[in-house]
C-alpha cells in the first residue's frame, strides 16, 4: 500500500516537469516556487496547525532541515529545467537513486543489503541509457546534478526523522520552510506578480496541491516504516514518467531511452524483495523506527 502510494507520487512528479517548464516561461521562476508552496501551506494549514503541538524538538528540527533541502532542491531543479529538456531533466534528477545509499552511509552509517545495492546499480545503468535523449546546456545539467544530491539527502533525512512524528504537522513545517525561503528569494529578485493564465495556474494548482502538499504528506507517512533505499528505488520511476510526459511534450527518447526505462524497472524488481523482507522482519521485531529500518546490513 505504501509502495503504491509512493509510486503515484512519482507519477505526479513526472507530470510536473512539463507543466513547470511551460509555466516558468511565462511567470518568474522564484515567484512560481513561492506561490506553489504558499498553496501547499494553505491546503495543509487547517488540518496541520492544531497538530503542531504534537511535534517534539526532534521532529521540528527534522522538518526544518528537510524543508531546507526541498527549497534548495526545487530551486536548482527549476532553474536547470529552464535550460534543458523535460526528459533530460528527469534523467539527471533521477541520479538521487544511487546517491541515496551513499548519503545514508556517509551521514548516518546506514548500510543496505547487497540486493538493494545491485538494484540501485542496475537502475543507474537505466538512468545512463536515458541519456540517449536530447541533452541541454552544461550549466543546466550541473544544476540538476546538485538537485539530485540534495534530494538524496532529503530522502535520507526523511527516513531518519519521519518515524514517530505526526505526518501532517511534519509535512506542514517542511512546506512552510520552503515558502519562507523561496518567498524571500522571490521578493529580493522581483515583486511577486499575480499569476495569470491557464498554463501558470494549472501548474501552480497541480504542483502546490498534488506534487507538494499531498505528495510530501504521503512520503512523510510512508517513510515512517519504509527505508530510504526502498523509497529511492520507487522514485527511480520519476524519470520514466518524465520521459513519457516529455514525449507528449515533444521530446523523443529513442530506442536507447526506452531501453533505459526498462532497465530502471528491472533494478526496482531486483531490490524490492530484499527491501520488503527487511521491512517484514522489522515489523515482526516491533522496531518501527526509521533509523533501524535503514540499517539493512
């Protein structure tokens, strides 16, 4: 159930590559991001504000840290998306799959089972095959590599801090940090104009409500008992969805790109049984904390 919910989130994120790219051609980039997270906060606030008192100091600090990662990641991703194709952006962002276990190992000493590493390696090969799509500028690609690294940290910190935290309050703190950070940047660069037109508003509603408020609420809920490694492998389908929607947008993957999609799914299939076995063992043992869920060694 949690894996299916994360998969639906991934599909929504894949769709938003196209919408955001079109929208920021018509509306200032940082203003778009600020309004996006303002909508997300507005959606969550009626339900989350009464529950903020349920967050302890650890949950609050974790939510703030994850919010910072999200704000930086989306800033890098959106600027990079302006300078490259939808499919290329999806491919490069997907590099957080192999970066997630590396970040977990470096920052928290978390070790994954061998099958999970093999699955991540295979998924990385699939991502490399997806490089057969059109490429964008070097500066845009480098920004997206930075975005992938920050998103890997976000997944790892989510695993570390989501367990035991109220999902609604925890998610609201993340969205509020994004709003404050990106809103400050937008105000420094330019006044935030009133959004106008179907292209901009449809992108704001989809990204604000579905790709931010609901998506990160689902992730906060799912990663209470789902490891960072398993989450990253499910999220590896994001470039596949981005490629599909990019195709409808005018990008062309070619046979190499479509082969990459198939290899990514193979990597997920390899890793999923190991991750599921660890999760079952974890539940049976009664240890439901996220840090333990990540120690799969």
